[in-house]
C-alpha cells in the first residue's frame, strides 16, 4: 500500500511517520508514504493556493485548478482519493478495513474555510473523523493513516487486532496486569484462575456490558448469538437494579 498525503503543512507529518509502530512498519517496507506540499503546485511566486470566495464572506477558499493539478501529478490508475472535511461521511473501523485493502490512497487535507466545491469532482470520498471541527485536515489524515497502517499485514503481531473495539462490533473488554492488588482493588478472580472457557465468557460479558452502557447504537447492527442474547438480558436486568 502506498499512502500519499497532500497538505499545506507537510512538517506536521514528520514525527507521525517517524515514531513507534508506524516507523517500524515504514522501515520494514510494509507500506510506503509520500507527503506532498500542495504549495508546490501554486502558480504564483508567493505560493498562494487560495483566493477570496465568490459571493463574499470571510476566509479564503483553496483553488480547484491547483488541487486538480496536484491530484493529476500524484495519482495513478488505482488511487483512491480522499478529502478530509468535517462535512464528510463519518469514519469508522469498517471504512478503515475497506481502505486497508487499497493499493494506493491519496488523502487531501482540508484547510481554512474549505475548498472550491468543484474539487469534489476529482475526489472519491469526503471523510470526517467525528462530529467536531479541527483547524485542518492533517490530524484527520493521521487518524485515517494510522488506522489503515496498523491493519497492513505484518505491522502488528498476528491476531492482535481481532479483539479491538469496533473490529468485533463490540467495545473491548477490560485488561489487567500486575500487581494483583492495587490500592485495594484486585484483578477479577476469573482472570487469575487460568480457566480459558470462563475467561472467554467473562470477556464477552464485559464487552457486551460496556457496549450496552456506552454505545447501545453499536448493538443495533450486531447479530447476537444465543449466548450473547442471554448475557444481554442479564446485563439489562442488572442495569435496572442498579438504577
Ligand atoms: N477537518 C476539520 N474538521 C475535521 C473533521 N472532523 N474530520 C475530518 N477533517 C476535518
């Protein structure tokens, strides 16, 4: 997979691609990255890439001709082109899994008041990473990149993301490590006894409980097994009693 990032602030990506798991994956050639400065496609000597909006109003609008030129210079036949924007479709793990299979992705980082609307004619998808507004799309591009890179083969140890929150459709169960007792709170007994069947049930129950209490919306699209249905009934009863 090749990731290309088109941005007005390439320096923001230096640490991101040079730290921890992402750096290791890059060093091992598990993906390739190119961070491209949009200003290099500017047509004037001051490297302007934006102009005032038609119809008036504050702020500046990034020019379509410049973005189109940058896209054309950097896309190939199989490039998926994304634009980060608070008005895009909301990003989630399903989307990350689909994008992780692409051969090449070009992420255009939005900025200022936005882009000339005609930029969308050259973009496959407009993506928002959540219901809040950032000063620019660079952090969103990092979020998208990170979620895709960790799904590339060889980046994480085999089997390490299968239990992730959202990967299964449920939030992840709680984890513990030593010490066994801290500040009077003991690690749940079931995790200490080595009974794998009991541990599996405990983890599933806790996943379901967290999902029910915090993100009941996720359960609407989740096909419950018979075991999970029974657990959920118990969780609901417990929740009523604790009210
Ligand atoms: N740019 C500004 N806010 C954003 C958001 N929430 N998602 C993606 N890009 C953005």
